[in-house]
């Protein structure tokens, strides 16, 4: 394959592996809900259904908003073209199937990259909106669900080696989604590719930061289950204000922008996610210090209440658990620093232009489209950057700066 051909066999196989895990995840979710029902755990069943439906509705809303922005454009895949031609976009999203449509389109793109060059007729990178939806799903469904399952395991005294491996696998799945999302950003700028070594390091430091955060939440929830709601709402609203202070410009409508900010606030509840360009070292440091203190507070409450419980909770030694989790947290931060010093793609020679700078003058917009965006050469270079191209540029600029 050509050197500039961005899809290789490994990435193609990863697309199919991702599809398999996506379908397996649906099956496991249904099995979990049925298991709660058969066990008579109706409260847990209701919480599980709420998490699944809430995440699904959130993803469908974003997917519909993004599809509705391109209704006047010709679809790039046969799957989407069929849905547009038969006006199925809105019904599919109403039936909570819009994300599956995007997944089918991504698989079509991945498969058609192995056709002869003259027959591809699709863009040379994955759907950036789909990658974003997968990221949203990881923190609106997978992370809360993992927290719930861990707290249940702790309360029931079912903490064994096999359950520990399952928990680690779930956390790794979340970190892997984050790493793949950031890896997809390199498709925007071919000269700033993210190597597989960089991807592995990126995955590892995210995993080291996600594990102590989710574990601390699960431990707190296991001893003070009703207070976790108050903790989430109070911290989430504060985080949303933090996102608003960074003046994000990701969506086309004001309401959509606030929905995006609320979703980023949910991501920040578990892990850091950069939403603006420029140097934000101070904000990043403040975030990790604040979330570290919050994690210590959760562990402190758990240590205070754990002596009142029997079973596996009382068998956990706080003097071992707390230093271990805090050690993982510090190790994750140190590995992140090493990543940005040694492994982050270097774009000093040809940086990704910042989206807001491109709309200052007609000349800047023209230069941007000709030099950095080969997918948009047919459009009017003086037109405002909107839709998927705007979101793609925003995310790529946030990643590299």
C-alpha cells in the first residue's frame, strides 16, 4: 500500500474487533439486566436500565444533530445514502438505532479501502463524529456501569480473581476507546501521525488514571450509596461551569453547545479531556489536583465507614488499598508527562491551524483549505467552517496544541 494510505491491515482488523466487542457489550448489558431481575435486585436493575437508556438517548441526540447539519450534502457511503433516500435518518434515531447506522458506514469505509484505488470513492479517514460518539458512550455508559458493578461486587462479597480481571478488562476498554479517539485525530494531519508506541503509552496513562478514580467512586458508593448522587450532581455542575469558562465552540446551535459542555462535564467526572487550544497547563494541573483531592475524600469516607460492614468490604485493608490507588494515580500523571515530553506527535514544522484563526480573513481560510484539508478542496474557501469539518478541525487542534 502507498505510504500515505492511512488504513493498514491492523487497523482494519481493529475495526472488526471493535464491532464484535460492541455487539458483545449489548449482549452483556441485556444479560446483566435479566440477571438483576431474576435475583430480585430491582433497584440495581432500574439503575442499570437508566444508565443504558440515558446513554443511548444522549448518543442518538448528538448523532441526529450532526446528521441534520449535512442533510443537503451527498452521503459518502451506500448505507447512509440508502437511509437518506428512504428518509430513515429520523426514524432510526427515534428507535435508538442511529449509532448502528454510523457503525455500518464506518465498516463500509474500512472495507472499501481494500478495493482498487479507483473504486474507493470514500474519504481516507474514519468518521470523526462516530469516534466522538464512542468516546461519549465510554463515559456515559461504560464508566458509570463499571462503578455500579464494582460497588455491587464489594457489597455482595464477590471479590475474586476472575471478577478483578473482568473489572480490569472493562477499565482497559474505556482507556482503549480514549486512545483510539485521539489516534483518529492524527488522520487530520498526515505529517503528525501518532505511532502505535505513542498510542500504547497514551492508553496506559489513561488506564492508570481511570482505575483509581472508578475504584474510589465504587468504594464510596458501596458504603454510602445514596450520597453518590449528591456527589455527582454537585461536582458535575462545577465541571460544566469549568467547560463553559473555556468558551467551547463545537456545535452549531447554542442548545447543542450546552449539551456538549454537559457531556464533557460528565467525561471530566472520570477523566481529563481537552476541549480548547492553546496552553492550558495551569488548568490541567488544577484539574488533577482537584480530582486527586476529591478522590482522597471519597477514599476517606470509605475508610471511615468500612468498619461497619461485614464481608469483603471489611476484609479490604484501607492502609493497603488507599496508598495503592493513590500510587496508581501519581504514576498515571507521571506517565502522562513523559508521553507529552517524548511521545506526543511533534507538529512544530506544520501545525494544525486553530479553527477560530481561520475565519478572521478570506486569505487565512483559503490557505487553510489548500494546505491542511484535502477533503474540502471543492468548497468555497471563504465560507465559514461548519458541520463535521468544524468539529474535526476543533478536535485535531485541541489534540496537537
